[in-house]
C-alpha cells in the first residue's frame, strides 16, 4: 500500500508519515515535521502549553481519536463567535436562551441565568457521558428482562393448561348437562388467554422499542463525541437531556387464574376467577418500636399505635414514609396511659381508640388532648370501626368470660341505634369481637376469638350471619387484623407466628394466601388499606418494625 504523503506546514517539505512529518499541533492546527516541532514551533509564544499528538496514533487508536475530538472541541470552544456581534468571542452561556453569548450581550441577558461557557460545556459533556454509560448498562440488562418475560409466558401457559384440564375434568363429571356451561367458560378462558398474550406481546414490543430508542440515543451521543464542534455538545444535550425510562409494566406481577368448583354436587359447573397477586412496592423501618395498630386513608398521614421497646408504654403518632432512606418518620407523638386495644379514624379525621379492660372509648380532641368519646359501662369495649356513613361499630363483651357479647351501632350523635347479639337460632354470634371492618356491599366483617382460636364472621346490614371463615386448613387459626378493598376483597392477617395473610372474596370464599419465603413477609401484626389501595403491612421484629407497602393485583 502506498504511504500517505503529509506536508509539514512550517517548512512545506513533503514527507511520508514514516519520515519526519508525524506530528500535529491541535492549538495551531498544523502538521509538523520533527525538525519544525523541535525548532520553529518551539519558538512560538506559550508553545510549551500546546497539545501536540502523533498523527499515526490518530489513525490507529480509537481511544486517542476520542481524545483528539475532545481537544479539538475545547479549542473550538475558545473560538465560538457571537451570532449578534461577529467580532466578539463568546465566554458565557445563557441557560434561559440556551445559547453562547459575548460580553456585549450581557445587558440584554442581565436577568438571565448565565454560566461560564467552559463550565456548562464540561457539565453537559459529563452528563452525556453519564447518559451513555447508563444506556450501555440498560442495554446489557435487556436480554435478562426478555428472558424473565419468556419465563412468565411459560408459567402463564402452564397455568392455562392446568386450568383447562380441570375445566375439562369437571365437564366430563357432569357430562351433557354441563356442556353449555363448559363452552361458555372455555370461551372466557380463551379470552383471558388472548388478553395475557396481548400483554406479553406489548411487554416484548416495549422492550424492543426501548432498545431501539436507547441505541438511537447512544449513536447520537457517539456522533456528538466524534464531532470537532463544541456546539454539537450544547445542542445534543437538549435533545437527549433525559434518558428514556423503561416502564415498570414489563416487571409487573404475572396474572394467574383458578378454576373454582362449588362444594356441593349441584348443576353449577363452576366459575373462572382471578387469583390475586401481592406486589410489594417498598419497605420501611422504624427502630426500637413495635406497632399494634395502623389506620389512615392517606399514605403520608397514617396513624399508628406503638410501644417504645425501652419504655414499654403505648403511644399514638402519625407516620410518614421517606423513600430516600427507606425509613418511617413518626410525628405528633402522644403518650397513652393505658393499653390500647383497637384504633379507628372517623370520616372527619377524629382518632378513636378503645382501651384494654375498659368500658370507655377515647378520642384525640382538636387541642390534641385525650378525651372520653363514649362510656358504655358495664360493657367491655373491644374492636371499634368508624363507617363511611358516620356510624361507629363497637364490639363488646362482658368482663366475665364473654357471657354477653355482640356489636353496638352508634350514630354520629353517639346514640346507640342497633345491637347485634343473637343469630336466627337465638344463639350467640360472638364471643370476643376484637376487630371490625365493613365491605363495599355494607357487610360487617368481624374477627371473633374464643380461647386464642379465631374466625371471621360476616353480617349483613340487618345483623344476620352471611358467612364465616375459620381457615379449615390450619390447625389453629388466630386472626389478628382485617381490612377490605374497594373491589370487595377481605384481607386477614394471622398472629405473627404464622406469617400468613389470607385473601377472601366478598362472599367469604378463600382465594389465596401470602406469606413466608414466597413473598418475604414475616412477623405480621396489623394491616391498613389507604385510599389509593396501598396495603400497609406492619411486621414486628424484636428491635424494629417493618412497614411493607404492597398492591393486590
């Protein structure tokens, strides 16, 4: 291959690269032979500060090429001429107008945010490098995400096949009589399957589009870094100032289905239901306390009942969540003289709480003092719940082994308007009604205990028992808190030695349960469901409490 001829631009002698002309001064933008590099060029003022590079290295080393481009841009930065005043050089950059300016422009931009051109150049250059580095990292994670989605698709397929088999088995059991129902359900299942396939396809498409966008941004940045013009940095950062975010939808929980059959051998074929998934969004810790109640509709204004481990006394306080440190912050602490049994908040934001072994319901008044809200002697107050309509549900028992027990309904004037004690067979409904909530259909859901064994009892608005749940698959069911969702799901946590959260339909049918290593939940003590349907799960450990924020999907 013929050698490339390069002229020395000082002595104008033609030489080969292998000869003497192998140097380039970036400041002077001149090619130099060896003699002129050490002779004539060295006599230029401040030449010892000039950047001189090997031309051969410029052609063979990509890393050097980038350095050359950077140096050339920095030289070009010093030569930027003002568009308004062509005989003036620019030394500053106007952030509002997003353009370089010269000293003559200062008056026009006097109220703007100005910064030295070199500083903004280096800042934006570094930001582009950071974005490029993040894009490279994200591109490396995309194959793993696609693998995760493929596994999710396989699991959905296995779930689909399993449900299909159960449907077909059920169909064969009731034969011709169930044929029409089977066709209907299989059609529903196919529609669910199509929906999930569409979701998977959309996820895959989003990842592909994300990959294309990232590569486009990367190419744009690489082209910018190869440019010798400083303005390319200044214009490019405005186009790619923010890295495109990969939507969380590609990492969401997979949707499962189950085939539910009726308990009796009736003509009812069954139904296709969605199995809820628990998606943990975040976790927060508070040191040196244990939580015994958590209530509140607003995520950043939740009220808790807690004990400080070193003091052993109860406190009420508001808790907010710090995402930056994954910690909870307690404010407005109020010491309570006695043991708090249950807690609720009225629609007007008044905090009510019952006390252990007491006939009194107390409240936090507007002056932050603790006052008596209602006194229901000789009844022992247990669970309490404030309804959206303003009524207060009060669980009670006698002070002697639950000889008398039931629910009271107080109106907004604190007047007792109803009492629920006996069922249609004139039998006691409750022993110790310890926790109360209501569902979207108006049902009253109550945790009832007797000798450390519990159950959940649901009453309609008239006080008649609709269903009971006692977790037949557990030797000892000891529920300790209960909440409902806007869709009618009933969520129950057992005592924290079992580490299980049960999910029921609004009709009391068991759907699924969460707990243990599968979802990394343990030592669960109490629950709260805020207005954004964030499930707050308080877990007590020996030296701290962990509050998990989750979604039921």
